């Protein structure tokens, strides 16, 4: 069972704009090899951070309006939203730790004591 939401135009406001936790959104397409390569990292972030943030995916072929609103020019594009606003972006297939660093999520990780 996955912790990753599939977003549509109809639920974007509820799930992202009005979310009380940060939201990581992966803009992708099934035909995109780098997008498929990034998929496991997205799933892992969702599994590790459930409750602390939401993780969602937008298929840019199915939801071109959302892709346009996000300013997607290339995929994969991962955007971190806080308080409904985009605050960080990562373009391309990145290793999980680099993706977290690019989005500023590494600072959100609790320290191991």
C-alpha cells in the first residue's frame, strides 16, 4: 500500500493549497524513464515521513493544467509546498538524499540521539 496521493485538478486545492502540513509533489509521466527512476525515492520519502508531510504525484499528461500552474518545463519536477506555496524545486532524477537536500527536507529530519 502506498502513502503517495495521486492529485487531480479537482483535489489540488484541498490536498495542497489548504494542507496543514508541507506537501511534496512529483510532476511526472509514465513514459518518462527518469520519472520512473525517481519513483522509489518518492515512495521512500512518503513512507518515512507519513504525517509530517504529504507526498503526491501529478501525471502531467492527465493534468496539463496543474503542470502549467506549477511551471513545469521538464520532468521529473518535484516541488515542495508549504502553506500552499511552492518553496523549493528539484528537477531531474536525483538520489533520495540529494532530493531531500535540494528540497530542504534534510533540515526537517529529527536528529538521531
